[in-house]
């Protein structure tokens, strides 16, 4: 039978040229085939050390540390404003394996910003979030949501201190109403207070206090009441 020979599939020539170049050390600007450009240090043909990358498709720019071709270490990422043609800083801080990881500050398009810890590109750990309405949350985060212990301060001075889960008030907590001079201490489930004790707290100096003070209720063991409620809460979530 005749032997049919097929031509061997070869990579484009620029791949071979790139392998032979063996970029290492400090280089002037290198342009990729897609138009991206990088200026900085290399190791074994990979971006490694200090360098600046500009993406042609978006105009975004990263300047900072690289490790084996990925953003890793300290650096800043900025985007080009299509209207003003000026660069706006999006993130400054630490990176791990090409994602935000460690401590850093992120600026959102709507004007909000977060300063704190990151993991795999998500807010995780301890951090402080400034919202557009003037609210500020400071506490623990997990996979981009408040989780654990934290404090939410509202623009009118009211604040919540306590547990959080999936971005909602959850577990034992205290809600202070300085405007009314009251304090609610109880148990929350998915942002809803399920049980608790409401007492006057600094009512004499409150700017919008209630017309009459709350009546005092005789409780032999108020701490025990909350402890019992906490036990019921724990049992229902086990």
C-alpha cells in the first residue's frame, strides 16, 4: 500500500522565535501579538520581578511585582476613563497568583471603597467598607460578604454590633439608637431581630427621644433570658 505522508503541524514562527529569545533580566517594552505591552523584568521567558503591563483591549495598566508570569506581590491596577482619558486607580495592594490576595484598597465604579484583607480576589478576613449612603461596615468578611463579628455604623449615628452571616445580621447582637436613646440587645436571624430586650440608653441626651421612657420590667435574670434565647438559636441551627 502506498504510504501517505502528511506535513507535520508546526507552531507559528513567532512561537519559536519567542522560545529562542529566552527573555531574562530587565527588558525594554515587549509587545505581544495581541497588542499588549510589557516593560520590566523577566526570568526564563516569564514576567518576573518589577514590571508594567498595559492591555490593549481595555487600556488597563498594572504596575508592580510579578512572579513566574503572574501578578504576585505588591502592585496597583488602574483603568482608563473613556471620557476624561485619564487613569483611575481601581486597586492598590497585595496580589497572589494573579488575584487580589493580602491587604489592599479597592475603589468601586459607584464611588464606594473597601480597605482590608483579600483572598482569591474576594474580600475575606478583616476589612472596612465605605458605602455611598454614608454607612460604614468594619469587621470580618468571607467570600465577599460580612461574616463573623462586625460593626455597621449608619449616617444618622445608629449602629449595630454583633454577628453576621452572608452579609446579614445574624446571631447575638446589639443595636444602638443614639437618636432615640435606646438599645436593643437580642438575637438576629437573616437581618430580622427574633427576640431581645429594648431598654433606654442615654435617653436624656438623645436628639429625638421617645415621648415617654420605656417601663421597667422586673427580670430576675435578664442575662439568663438572653442565654436561653441563644441556646434555642444554636439548637435550631445545628
